[in-house]
C-alpha cells in the first residue's frame, strides 16, 4: 500500500499509530507531513519514517521534557544540518542518531530508501530541511 504526502503536520506519538487524513481512492490515503508535493510512500518507507519519528520523540521526552517542542526541533535541525546548507543527508541523520545513542534505529540503506521516495532531487541522498520538519 502506498501513502500520498501533502504538506501539513504529521501526528505520531511514540507507541501510537499515525493519524491519517481522508481517503482518496481505495487502498490510498493522504498522510500529512513529509513532503511539499503529493508523493507516494511505500508502507515499508512509511514504517521507517514512523520509526525515525518515534526515536526522536523518545529522545525529546527523555532529554527535553521541560523545553518547548519547538526548542527541541530547532536544536535537532541545527545538529542534523551541520553544514547549514538547508539539506539533510543520510550521513548527517546517521551521525545524530549515533550521538543520541540510537544508531541501531535505522540503517543507512533504510534511510536511503525513505529518502529516495520523498526527496525532490535525483540522487535521493539529501532532502530539504522542511521535508523532515514534522518528523522531529
């Protein structure tokens, strides 16, 4: 099953399923959050996106419980986009996952597969910061 993405917020809470928008056609749903343009995402990459979000959410709850979520999002964006080019790369995300003790969350192949489905670029090694905005 594929899921279409539209630009708005994704609502995933650790341990709970994602909330979806309305159905478009049988077997297809609109999921809010990861991409600026409608794009299909496989159920496998959808599970990777959920796993990545849950990892960041768990870290936020353990280490930023007294901070606003926006503060956590800003700190994580700054940490992931270390070269300040406005793009997240697979290597940058893996580096942050290693730093927060969650390196075994996703493999580089799993991240590349997810990036390949949501990246607006040919090489699918990088995605704009705004694309993963709601994953944090």
